[in-house]
């Protein structure tokens, strides 16, 4: 049974469309990405799933139960981190987590959670002195406190330096391996490509396509092999059809007679695929 099931969900803000006819499902233990430009309906979807927006039409089931039937106990099952951190600047990082931990029946040790996101050395510093990236990590730590079955993340790596981003990526992959489900929204194709088991392309409040990033590249790639090699003291490049590449005499001659510098298949990026499928750019 999927942990999230959404069927024909609609939400309008007056005459402005939020989401329209949204349908998808998310399996237990997968990282599921909503990939789309700003204003596509990503944040509206998350706000519905975490019960901030309640006046929608359609059906939503989470953890086998109609979302409307969930009470306060729902927030012991999920963790939420939006794009803009919800933390208190006049408290230390440890005090922030101690305060939020008091809302839960059960929770992880705040000190251990700070270690998970790489903030243990900043635990007793005021958040007012934190950088944007540090506040983002603290907000993620807050979301991790209840040891959630489902983690909802909105642009989870926004504002992080490369080392911090790598740490958070590894953390999310570890969570998936332990059976947790991660639902993330992003317009960053590299984040989606590296982390997600499946991505949904959302534009104008509706989903255009759902698939595994790797499968999308295979299906929409050029089916070519590009060989970069040294010939007569300079670098040459040739492309060959991928079909029956092992029997292609010219390809075999090139790799046998020349110093090969690089061989790779020609595959599109997720951004190129998104543009082809939706006619829209991610940014």
C-alpha cells in the first residue's frame, strides 16, 4: 500500500489555480521528487499533505488513512521543512530543538539530531548569528525530531555549501535505506537527479509525467556513444550508434588504434527532458 495517495485534488485561491486534478502515489521507502518551476504548485501540494491547507477537493490518503481523519497524532508521524526556516533567532540551536521536542510524545535526542545535520559544534550559539545555510540545517533538524515515517522537504538544499549539501544528501539516502519516505519539492534538477527514485514533472498545478530519472534519460536519450580520442597530436571526437556497438568496426578501430580520453553515452539532462515534456523551463 502506498504511504501517500492523492486522487484528483484541486485547490484554487479565488480565481488563481494552485493545483488542478492532481493525482499521484508515493511508495514506502522512496525519495519522491516534485520537479517544477516556481509557481507550479509544489508548495501548495506540500501544504495540503501536511494539513496546512484543508479546503481542497479530491481525496488524499496518508499511511492508509484519509488525511481529513488524521488528528494531532499525525504530526508525530511526519516531519516538515519548508524553503524558509521556521526557527527562533533569540534561542540557541539546542534551545530551539528542546522547545520543539516538547510538542511530541516521543522524539530523538536533540543533541544527536544536531550531530546528524552537522551543527553539534554550534549547539549553544544563538541562531541570530547563523548563516542562511545553518538555519536551513537547523530547520531540517527540527523536522527530524519526531523520527518521522514521512519527511516533507521544500527545497532542502537551498543555501547550503557543497560540503553541507553532500552531508544532507547522504543523510536522506540513509533514511531511505532505513525505510523512511522522503517527499521533496525542488526546481533543482541536480538534486532530483541524484536523490530521487521517481520524479513528477508538475506545471500549472498538474502532473505531466512521473518516472525514474535514469529511465527518463534512457528513453529520451539519443542512443549514441561519443568517443574522444587523440589522433595526430590533437583531440578528435566521433559519435557512433549505440545499437550493436560491439560489432561496429570503425568504433573498434578507433579504440584499438588511438589513445582514448573519454567514452560516454549522449544522455539529456533532467532539465532538457522537462523542457521537452512540458514546454517550460525549470527556472
